[in-house]
């Protein structure tokens, strides 16, 4: 009996510890979460132009990694373009968000409606 307990105990420990490993992310997050946090935690600390450049870079890196960007990234990018008065680029980003994440259609359509006013 003692010869079975030790291997079973080791197997149980291995299985328990392997369950602690983080699951790989479905999306390429890049700096998106940090930018959102910074924008709301310290308003004015991350200007729109800097955020646009970083998000554009993240979109490129996501493509290289073969992963999609997370929901909301293109909508946020559209908002940043809107802050810079580039309504055409903003509309393109909102449409991209809606295409990639159809569940965001109601939100995005609202943003597009406000953009046209």
C-alpha cells in the first residue's frame, strides 16, 4: 500500500499545480489595458496622439502574433480620433469594431450617430 501512496500523492500534486498555470489569452492586449487605466486614473497624462500611435503598434503586433485585438480597442481608437477631430478615421475605427465584434453594434451605432451630429 505504501508503494502506491507516494506515486499517487506525487501525481495529485502535479495535477493540482498544473491547474494553476494561467490560460493563454485569446487576444493580443499589448498596451491597451494600461492606456485605458492611465487615461481614466490620470486624465491628461496620455494624450490622444500617443495613445493612437501605441494602439496602432499593438494592432500590428497582434497581426504578427496571429491574434485578434480585444473588444473595445477599435472603439477606443475611434474615440481618440474623434478627440483629434478626425471624424473620418473615427468612423472607420467604429465600423471596424462593429465588424469584429457584432455584439457591440448598438454601442457603435450610437457613437456613429453622435459623430454625424
